[in-house]
């Protein structure tokens, strides 16, 4: 039962409410046209075709060290500013429990603009060399070149993009090594000073000597321990000082007051006050909802908001998360994936810092699955966010202990029907009939054809690149947001657009999914409409740009305070 | 004048081997056939020999399932003698067999009106009320039988079982003690008395009666299984398992005994054993819904809702109107968040038997999921009205009020729920939510600490993976 999640909450008194920033985004008008059914499928792009031959090595051992089973992530990002999404993949590496027999590398694949990729890892100098977990790409120093932050079991790495195809490890100078076990990282501007700060999820206190013997009588062999057995750690918040350096503000911001076992994290604005909040999934501990109080402090309200526990008051195994306004009511809703039998949660925002868990069809479909990477995105360009889920059980012995749960699990695709989601996996391509040890998942339009493709990182297996076939049968407009005052990733920008009688709004969130980083561009789906009436971008700085009659089926560059960049359009591929 | 020869031919001894399964279909068949037995009750002296012969003939026809002919015969008698109690009684059994229960009730009531001391008609009426799910009326009729025939073993036995199933434990004990005094050799009463004392948590008296039953019948499986429960109550699992093992030896290929054994093993938390014997029972008798229900309940306890669902579906295929099966199936569907289908089954359950508070409770949970808060409150209120000590329903009601921001009512219901069942972490979680929303951090912490303690306790108690509030496959009174 879910009365817990459907409970109400006394009005939360915010010290600082920026009335200008209160965003009541428009919902679909009654005069809307029925969106054209795009019949979208996702088609596997084989390594032979893409050239992505890199394989994740999970360092699998008989000792079942926990970091082996939780990695890894990947990113779509454009490291060379050629307008095409490149791919970064994170690998395991040396650690206190693992010495690779052959050197392991992360991989940077350059997009060759023809559906193929070339491995430029060594040239770029981004091979890693840690026991990698996840990646977050963003231009932290505002030089217009996307940088990379790699989380690890061990030391994290900040790679500064030199703008010439190479990167420099600036971790120590920046002060963001964050030793321990980090999982997800999120670049966002929590204090609206125009610079990207960094949130880093911390998982448990772990080292080789703490590896507990987890086994059962029937198998008489080790399996991966439940994280419950390890001590929690506080996540980290780094303030971007603007000089290439960061200051650890975890304590003063209040983030350090809540030790967790954190995986997925997403920066979003759940109370529409113009300040980015954080929703963080915890494994075997209550999830956190950190509300940004606007004075550099966060208050954790997960319990009162109804997003911390299961309906029965039990903490679950939260892994992947995301946020979006799925029902177009102008308020950000939340999603968290859990382990099998715990059900995934779709938390509907009740607008007063209270959420109700309303997973509907997602609940039945995910009952026996364990979810990691996930993302709300408009896969069919009908203008509303759909939902893609990547699954896989963390224990490779699970099938010996139960017949109902599998180690490798299927992907799931849910189409937004307006107020809820419909499982369309069976109609979305043959890849949905296969099973994977899925973990990270990034979304991006790697072929620039106007619909969003998917990159999945599988644990101990090759990654999976899925091409969206048919999403661009509906019309669209792609935006590349370029800031002049706001943070370089435009996190917190609100985009509204109207086409064919339909008004839509979207908040540019940061993070989301699991260990992964997404195409920073925004594709605005307009269904079968042949014209976009207007687009408005409300930047985090408060500036507003309005675009009248923008082109469709192409990417345009929008510069904060200037509108569409002259010659910034890029036709659909 | 009684006609001894006729009586001997028509009234057989009452079956003492009491079946414990709750199958409605078999139960129905059983009652109807029992009605037929009683249909050929003593024929009163005022009857002419011709009428006696015709009544005897009608009884024979009923026995041979030649219902139309029997009906014709009885109607012709009643045309001449409309107040012929035996004919009314016989025709009542015919109507019952035809499923025309209201007409049957009318005929049997008329028979009793004509002859208030006509025991078979009272007994038949009691069975008819069982068919009509009217336990209170059944109890009244059985009491009337016992009033007329204090030594009527079957009536005593059935009354005691019914009282037990209705939770009227003290009255059940009184009934059995009285019956024991009337018929000390009626061994079947002893395990029942043991059961009654077990329900009163009186292990000593329960054991005493089970041992008496064993002394009289060394292979009395009910007594052995009862002793297993006594041992379990005392925390002596080893002895309990010993009794189970002994019962298993006795069970052999008897599906009924295997079923009883399975139910006992389920009660003892020995789920693998329960599964094994119930699967054997199902194999031996695949048309018994109660077996599938017990098997499904076992799977539920083993946290396999999918296999449980299959078992409940099998039960309902055999007997679509089985209220317990409907409720269980509704529950497993609810657990899988298949709310639409689950809702249908709970609604059916309520239609079949509106006396079960759990049906209202679970239906309430589903409509709550569907954001029908007012209706959910109505259903929870019904459940707590029917069963004021129903802790889960109070908690659910409190949660609904909490959702509607009625904090005063929410607090009242949640605190009551937590008081009724202090080990319910849901109640404490809801209270924590309430206090969090009231900004009472101290009480939030207190509730969360309780939840932590309960979590630690649950982790140390393996095997309790399901919290369905309905007890599995409770044997119905026979």
C-alpha cells in the first residue's frame, strides 16, 4: 500500500522565495492536436559498425568485492565542439583489491559524423587509471570546452579540456579528488553565481580489509554483500570558486549532516523557487531530498516529503534517479529505481513539498527488476517526457537463489500517456527482448537526426549504443544553450514552447540516471505541428529570451541575452 | 408410531470423520447430501401407511437423484396434506439441492412450524443457513437441535466448530464440555476442545484434551497436530516438528490428512514441509479448492506471489465463488500492484460475504492507490466498525486522514493502530510522517527509533516475509 507516499505535508516555510522565479509551467491546452504516433524503435548499433570495441572490465573476483558490481557509467558530450556527440566510457582499474593483469582504460570515442567512432583516449589523455565508476561532463570553468569529472572507488579525476583535443588532470589543483568511494556526480549551480558547483555522491565506507564474507549454506560460495553491512558516508558538495579551484562546502551547506549510501543524484527544482534542489537515491538507507534554502544551505526533507522510504516505512535500495514534469502541471516529479521486489517509485509532486508514489504500470513491470540507469526524455518528439529504464541484478549468483530474478535483465521503455506511463517495450525494438547487466545510461542525439539515442554501460560487458529510429518522424527543434551570465550548462533554465496548440515547459535539470552524463542540448518535440509559434528561455540569471517562429527540424544555438545565434542553425542530419 | 424398519433404512449413522477443509463446493455437496439423509427422518405416527409408503418412496427417489419424480410425489402428498411435516422437510431438501435456497428455507420453516420438535427439519435448516452464509441463524438452529436432543453428537460438534470459527471461544468450550458429559465416548470433540483452549492460549488444557483424544485413538491426527501447536506455543519447536513428523507418517496417501498436516505446518512456519504435503494433497485430489488455497497461502509465506497467484487462480477455477480464494487472489494481485484486477476480486469477495473486514480493508488500500480518498476512508471505517481491534485498518484510516491533512483524526487513528499492534512498522512510519509534517522532530526521532528496532527484530526472525492479515484456509464448520 502506498498511503505513506500519498500523504500530505504542512506548507513548507521557505526563508527565501523568489517570486519572480515561481514557475507555473503551462500544461497541455485543451485545443491541442493529437500527437502523431511515431512508432519509435531503438536499434542496436553493433560494435563492428560503430567502432566502439571497448569492453567494460568489472574486475570480477571470487572475493566479490562490492565495487566490482556497481560500475560503470558513460557520457555523451562534445569534447571538440564540432557539434557531434562523442562518447566517454568508464572502466575499472587498479585498486587496493585489484591489480589488472593488463592495463585498463576508460575510453573516449570521437564521433566521426558518419555513425562511426574512433578511439582517441590516449591522444586526449583521459584513460583514467582509477577504479572508475561514473562520469559527469560539463564546462566547469566557462571556457566553452566541456570538461570531465570521473568518479571512482579511490581518487576521482577532474580532466580539464584544453580545447585542442587533449585534457589535463587538474584534480589536485581543483581540490576535488574526494577519496573514498564516489558514485554519481552532478554539475549544477546551487548558489546561482553563474559557476558550476559539483555534488558527488558517496557510497559506503569500504576498503579491501572491510570486505565481509557474505555467503549462504546452500551455495557455499561468496556473493556480493548487501550494502546494509557497510557504514554510510556523507556525500560532498564542492563550491566552484571560479579560479579553477573548488572549496568543499559539504559541512556548511548541510549536505554532510546526512550520511548515506548514495548512488543516483539529480539536481532539480522541486518547489519552483528558482534554486536547484537535490534528490539523491540511497541504497538500504532513506533517500535524500535536499532542499536548497538559498543561503548556501540545504535542508534534508525526504521523510516529510514522502520520498525517503517505501510505503511500509522501509528504506529501499535506491540506485538510479531522475526528475521531470511528466504530467505537465509545472512541477518537477521524481523517479527512483530500486532492487527487485521493492518496486520503483514515480513520485508525483503535490506542489507543497509532498510527493505521492504513483507508479501505475511501471510498478507491475518492475516488480522483479533492479534498476540503475534511467532517464525521462521525449523519445518520440510528441512533446512529453517518456521514460527509459536500464536494469540488471547486482548479484551474479542471484539465479541460484531464486527462480524469479535474473542477473541480466531487460530494458524497459514507457511512453507518457499524459497522466501516466504505458509499457511499450515490446513494440520498441528487438533489443527489449534481450537481457543485459545494465548499469549506466546516457541519452544523446549522436547522429544529429533530431531524436534522442541511448548509450548503456553494461557491467563486465560491451556497452550498448541504441539508435532511435522514428523519433524524428515527429517534428522538433534542437537547442544548444550558450550562457553569458548563467552557469555554462544552463542548469536551471526553463524552456517553454508552443506549437500546434500545445504549450510545454521543461526545466533543464542536471545529473539524473546513474553514473552517466547526457547530451547537453535540448530537443523540443512538437508532434505533427509544422511550425513552432514561440520559444521562451528563462535563464538561471533571470534573463528571458523569446524566439518567434524558430525553424523546425534543426538545431539552433541560443545565446543568453542575445537570442538565436546568427548562423547558429544546424540542419537535421 | 415410528416405523423402525423404515428408520433403519433411511437414517444412517452420522459420519464421525469430520472433514476439515473449507471447500465450498464440497461443503455444498456435503450439506446437500446431508440434507438428503435427514430428509428421510422419522415419519410421524399420524401418517397413514399409504402416506408413509409414498414418503419412503420419495426419499428413495431423492437418494437416487430422481428429483423430478420425487418432487412430483411430494407435491401430490402436500396437495392432500399441506401440513405434512416430513413431506415439507423432504421437499425442502429437494429445493436446496436445486439451489432454490429461499424456497427451501420456507419449506423447512413450515415443517418446523407444523412440528416444532421435528429435529431433522431443524438440522436441515441449520445446514441451509450454512449454505446461505448465515452463521448466527445456523447457531440458533443447532442450539435448537441440542435443546431437543442434548446427545446429538453431530449438532454439538458442528455448533462447537461454528462457535470456534466465529471467535466465540468460551461458548464453544461450554458446548463441548456439556456434550462431553452427555457423550463421553465422542472422541472427535476432544481435539476440538483442545483447539478451543489453544485459542485461549491455555496450553495445559489444550494438551490435556489432545492427549485424551490420543489415548482413545492413538492415531488421531487432529490430536497429534494439536500437540504440535501446543509445543510450538511453548517454544519447543523440536517437539512440534516431531509431532508433525508423526502426523506425516499417519497421513499416508490421505489427501485430507495431508491437507491438515499442511495447514498445521503452515501455522508452525515450516513452509517447505507445508508446501511438500500440500502439493501431495493437490496431486491426490486436484479438484479441491481448499487445498490450492492453503498451497497458495504457503507460497505467500515463502514470498513467491507469482506461484501463490497461480494456486489461487486454480482454486477459483474450481470454485469461482470461493470468497476466501477471491480474497487471497485479490491480495496477491494487490501485492503486485495489479490494482484493477485486485479490486474486482475484493468487490466480488464483499458481494459473496460482506462479513469479512479484511475485504473492506484491502479494497480501501486499492482505492486509496487510485486517489479515491473519501471512498478509502469509508471502506476503512467499515472495516474498523466490523472489527474495532483491526490495527492495520486503523493505520490505513490514519494514513488517509494524513493525506487529506486532517492531522487530528490522523493522529488518533495512527496512535490507536500503533497501540493495537506496537510491532507494526507501518504505523510508526505513518506517525513519523505525521510528526515530520507537524515539525515535531523529537517525536519523529522516537518513531524512527522504534522502526529501527523493529527492523532489527524482523531481520532476526527469518521467514516472516508476508504480512497478509487473513489466516490461511481456516477450516469451516461441518
